[in-house]
C-alpha cells in the first residue's frame, strides 16, 4: 500500500503491525473506524495517530477490536430466524449430522442463537447440530467462550431472547447479566479464522456470513465469496445480511429459499 497522504500512512502502519488486511476493506469503513479511535485518544492528525500505533501495543489492540467487532445481538433480524428454523428442521430430518458456521461470529451471540433455536424447537433434533463460531478477533472469541452478556442502556438481552419459547432454559439470569447455559453451549465451538486470508472451512450445511460483505472493497468481494462457496456443502444454505446479496455473477449457482430474508440454497 503506497501513497503520500497521512491517512495512507495510517493504513500502511496497520498493514505492518496489526493482524488485519486493510486492503480488502472499503476506505469509508476504515476511515470511520480509525476516526472514532482518534477521537477516543484525542489525536488531532493521522500522522500523530500513526505514531501512536507504532509505539503502543494497547492502541494496536484497541484499533483491531474497532475494525473487527461489529454490531451484533441475539436473533438479529427475527424474520430470518423463522426461515432458518425450517431449514434446521428439514436438515436434521434428513441428515445424521448438520454442521453450521457463523462467520464472523463477533461476541458469539449469533452462534448461540443457532444453538438455542435448535434446542428450543421440538421439530429440530439438536443432537445432530454442530455450530462453529469463528472470528479474527481473539478478544471477541474470549467473550464468546465466556458466554456472559449484559443488558445496558443500548442492549436489552431479555428482549433479544424473545423469539425463544422459554429463554430461561438457555440462559441463567442474575440482574443485568445473562449466562448461556450448558444445553446450547454443548452445540457450539469457537475458533480463530480470518475469512480474508485463512481460506475455506467445512464443508458446512449452513453458512451465515451477515454484514461483512458490505464493508469489503468491491475488488475483493469475489475472493471472499470464493471462500464462503468453498465452505458450503452441495445444496448447502447461505445466509447473508439484509442489505447484502449473492453477487450477480454467482446468482445462477443459488436459488432463494427466502430472497427477502437473504437465505439461499446452493444449486
């Protein structure tokens, strides 16, 4: 990455010292996240912020978290989960083992939502379901493995869990803290994985990659989609974010299970 601007200098420093590939992400996304960190540190210029990144391990870690942890919640976009409920019913009827990948999983709530949905639905055989949650951020994965989430001014965990028939079967609640119980935990494992550089996993029967594609530079969306596609089993199900879709040049390879909820089956 070359160029003389101070902002490009920050991107060069990220490339050199943070385990993150800025070249794959669109510039407006990078600018928003970097600017937010600069405000937090009271830094006036990109040149000064580049020096901070060079000199402070803590700031490199904080920026890594800012670049990789996005908004998440239990059962985000509830209508999609109703479509996925039917998918899991059909798959556990047909197969001895159903493998699901939440990538990237951030703090684990999407992966646990999958496990809770499987446990909560009498028509899903949860004993056949295995969920992998992966992320580039070790801090996010530590949070996910801990499995404790707090209601705050902006996050109401009890409200997020309302799609479940009996949330208390899946979380222990103490004040504002909600701890995921053993039944859903048994279905989930977490692992480090960088979708940009680590290649495919699987094969998986269901892959959820929601709200990442919108941040990826147009020139690199194809290679990211190659990774997702190579991770899908034949006739596997792909779920993307509500503002995302299968790239037009790949659409012939997928049929919509529910186009509006962005759930597609590989042909």
